[in-house]
C-alpha cells in the first residue's frame, strides 16, 4: 500500500522529532530516517535554520569522504516547563536539548485543594513571567505535567486536586500568546527517557512503566503524533479490598504496595528522607531478610499488573523506570516472575522484552521540559495559528 503524502507540518515534525530523539544527525542518515531525498531535506533544513529551530555545526566525518555538517536542534530556543508533584510545583526554563537555565519551586500544603494548587500555579507563572521578561526571552512552548491527568476529563483529577480548565485560562492571562500543552506525568517521564536516555532500549511500539510517587504506564511509539501516547493507570489495579488504602480512595491498589510512599513506609523512613537519598538509598539502607522478602512480594504484584496490562493490549517491549531499576537482578526477578504468572503464555511465548531504565523522579521539571520539546517538534515548530500546508 503506497505511503500517504505528508503535509509540510508532518514532514517538519518528522525531522524535528528524529533530531530530538537522536540528539543530532548528519544529513544522509537523517534523510533516510525521515524518508526524504537529500535535495528535499536540504530545502526544509534551510527553512528550519532560518527560523532558528536547528543549527548545523562542523564535525569530523564519520567515514572518509563523508558529511561533516551535524544537524541538531538550536540551543537558543527557549521552552518552559511546569511539573506538579504531591509536595511542590516546579517551574523551569530550558532548551530543546534538555538543559535547564532556570528553576523555581512553589511548595504545596500537606493536603492540597483546588484553590491552593491554583494559587501555586499563579505564583509559579508570575515567577516565570518576571524571569523571562527581565532577560527578554521569548518562549516557544510551555509543557505542563500533572499526575493522573485524563482520567476524569479536563477539569477532574483524582490524584492532586486541580482545575485544569481554570489553570489553562490563567496561562492565557499571565503568558498570552505562548502555546501551552498539558499531559499526564507518566507521559512526560516516558518522553524524557525516550529523548534523554542514552541507548534507550526500544524503538517502535512498547509499554513504558514509571514507578515513583505513583505507578502508571503509557503506550509509546516513534510516530510524531502526540495522540500515540496513551496513559494506562495500571497502578490502580486492585489486588485485595482489605489491602492498604491508596491515594485514589480504593484499598489494595498495586500503587499502595509499590509507590515511593509505600516503599518509604516499608523501609521505616520518611518519604522526604527517601527522596533526599535518591538512587543512594539502595546502598545506604541495608535490607533485612524480612523487608527484602516483603519487597519481592510487592514487586511480584507489580509484575502481575504489568502482565495483565499486556494481556489487554499486547506489545513486544516493556521499559520500567523508577526505584525497581536500582535493585539487583535477584530482587527484580520477582517482578519478572509476576509478569510470567499473569501474561498469557509468559514472556517467552509472547516474545516480550523487558528493560530497566534509570529513575527520573526528583529531577523536576526536566520531564515536563522534555514534553514541551516534544510538543514543539510534533507541530513542526510552526506557530499555533499556522495553516496546514501540503
């Protein structure tokens, strides 16, 4: 079946998304990756360079007689990011390659409400507006990451109470003319790893699972349309009505057993202390045999949830990020056994590959910044009001 012709926006999006995921490319492999002739690619790169979206710098040729111009995203493009967590709202300004130029944090009360979260966003927007105005920095895109977004519509959120519709209006009032996109936190973390993790283990369709303050997944693909990123709240599969209470209000969710707050309770430390230790908690906190055994039981439950998700929608790869990726292979085997115990036929029969990637929690707002970069790339770097052109 012949390939459908792409619009100008779609072609530009293919180029920018490939550069975002690869970190840069010489012209011949870039043309091959986005299925363009080198002549067609040159014309589009000329436009992107004139608009300040890409740059081309001289690098040693990859082979004798090879190209010397490396095409990459322009570091001068400025994006803003807002990342909401249970403890604070983070705001930042950075570039397309992920570097942060400014970060600020607005604390949240222990029990946030729609009103207090709204005030936090207003304060963070003011910080951003003042910082960019003083430096005369125009913003090309804003990305906003919110836990649990999308389950109950645009204004409902069962994880952290916030009125997304009203917050969107606030952006229009405080930062008029700047494109703003909202997403579920797990999507932002998935994009962060896909674009920022060196040697990311998968391309094409796969499931990304994030284990942090919450537990969730998203379906991933290398397509350049943002609607291929579909969140999956697998952390709220209930394994027993008599289990611990989850922040969603139910009892016995897999998140109530395997989230960072649940891990902190099992280890007998405050969640703030665990977050402060970061990746060092594995070596800083020796595990007793009882705790290790319970940890493995909880990882087995997480594996069951992942296996059940793959039964509903099969795919060939699963990337897992979060604290389980820090454990030894012996401990992680419990998670693998859980997948085998619930996935029809098991991993080998279903031909599912499993990979662990480093945790990305605690470095906000880098995930939201990666999402902002992705949004800009997906619209081909074109202004929001631009008409679609063939």
